[in-house]
């Protein structure tokens, strides 16, 4: 019996050791690959930015005359006014290494500013839309959320509120139009957003 137990322990230990060795080797290969790509990225010269998918803002598309007596709403409007004059690009899910490889290391700081502008945009749209919805301006909130979704936002609250509005307006079929967008998101939030759509679909049945 002791021999069987000892043999089992040895076999188990050998399996664990083999697993740890393979894991360490795989991690080492990944690290080497990362640093090789990072070295190439840092050596990439400045490239043209002509193919960037810039997001254009038209103030005519936003309810700039609503909630004029609400200070926070006026803050949101001012942010949108400022962003309308700045370059905005959605780089969600794209690493700095990938950006440097594609557009050159000297452009990285500039591209990060473009992405920060995008992050500020979609957060502002979500908060402003929620305020409009709470104040009874549901159509205006819906249009703002739909615009945000069209830019590829991964703010889960945007999808949740938009689905709620679709259900409240008796247009639950529009939730189905959000699936292709959500499934194409290059974001860690992609699965969460798809789950929100599924739950909203079920609640509309």
C-alpha cells in the first residue's frame, strides 16, 4: 500500500513539475516576444496619421438648450464644445506597442491625447444622457447614447440605459441592432456588454 501511495505522490509531483516547467517556458517566450516587439516599436519612425478614424462632433447634434439652469449640465455642454475643436480617436483595446509599430514612437504622446479625448467624450455623453433621462428628456438621451454606441464605446452603462429606453419605448427589436456592435468591441468589457444586451432581451419578452 505504501509503495502505491509513494508512487502516486511521485507521479503527481512529476506532473506538477512538468506543468510548472511548461508554464515558465511559455511565459519566457511571451516576455521575449513582447520585448522584441517593444524594441521594434520604439525604433519605428513617425508615420502619417491620415488613416485615423477621427470622430467629428457637431454641436447641432446635441441638446445644448436643455437644462440651462443645471450647473452640471452646463459643464457637460462646455466639455462637448471644447472636444468639438480637438482630434478624437477611439483606441480602446489597442496597446501602446501596437500604436508605435503602426504610427511611430514619436507620435505616441499625440495619439494618447486623442484617445484621452475619446474617453472624456464617452464618459461625458453617458453622464449627460443619464441626466437628460432622469429629467424626462428620453428622446434626447436616446440619441446621445446611440451616437456614443456608434463610436464604439465600451461604457457598459451606456448600453444598459439605451436598452432600458428601447424597452420603455416599446422598440425592443432595436436591442438586436446593438449585438453586432457589441460583439466587435476590442475591449475587456465586451462580454459584459453582450450579457447586458441578452438580459435586456429576456426582460422584454
